[in-house]
């Protein structure tokens, strides 16, 4: 039973798309999953490859594409 649950969670996690954000300074940021944009604050919240949560101001992002 536990193996079935683990397999289902792994399969679902594999479906999420990663994104690449290019900052105005030229840095390339790879996200795990789709970044969330808060329209009221202008902040983009994302998780890095290690699963750590970060925020960046939308004004700092030049381009965002799905990987």
C-alpha cells in the first residue's frame, strides 16, 4: 500500500513543469514548478532545485519560459 502511494506521489511530482527566469542582470534562475506571481505586491515566489522557497521582485525579471 505504501509503495502504491509513493509511486502515485512520484508520478504526480514528475508532471510539474520547471521554468527558467532571466533577470535583468543576466542571471538565469531555474525553478522547480511554476512560479507564483502576487499581483498585489509584485513579488514572484518560486522554489529552487533544492526545494527552497525564494521571492524576487517582478521588475527584476526580463523573461520567464517553461523548461
